[in-house]
């Protein structure tokens, strides 16, 4: 059965990438916000693993929020596949911690934020062009 217009695998992956990039940005911002918090450990989002899980949803978790058990046997199942799995936030290994135990490196975090922003701009531009192509095709059929 053909997929509905605009619902191809490439577009779904681009949309999921944008979601993951935005979530990673929030994690990186929390590192900057906690730069002077004693004992704070720098974190990052496992972007590659989350994107791989989105590409192959049958191999990963069901996408239920952490802490929820199995659905109740009397609940009706939701239509369609389960939602994407929540990305894993990892604690970054650090060669050195500050005297207060904080492992945030502002320079590394800012570099990661720049890389993240570049990925977001690229993915959003590609997705925008995909939608522009669909819009153009729809206008030509009128």
C-alpha cells in the first residue's frame, strides 16, 4: 500500500532528526547552565543511537515514557506503530574534573552546540525543500 503524500521514510527521518537535535540542544544548554554547579557531570544526548532506533523502530523500545509499566490489559491499543523511543542522555566521560567535581567544559559544549546548530539548519533546509517540492507538484496538478 502506498504511503500518504508527505509521509515517506526520508521526511519522517528528517522530522525525527529535528526533534532529536532540539532535545540535544536542551541537554547542552543544561550543561552551560550548570557550569558552576559543584559535582555536576556534563551530559549529552546519544544522537546516533536515537537516530538508529528511529530508523529501525521494530528493533528498539516501544517509545513509552520511562517509569511506565506495560499497558493495562483492558486498554485499547493505539493505532499504528509505537512512538519513537526516548533518546538516551549519557554522562560524558571527563579526563579532568574541577576542584568542585564539575566536569563541564564550556569550550567543548559550545563546539557541540555549534555542530548541533549546523545539523539543525541542514536538516530543516532539506525538509523545507521536500515540502516545497510537494507543494510545487500539487500546484501543477490544478
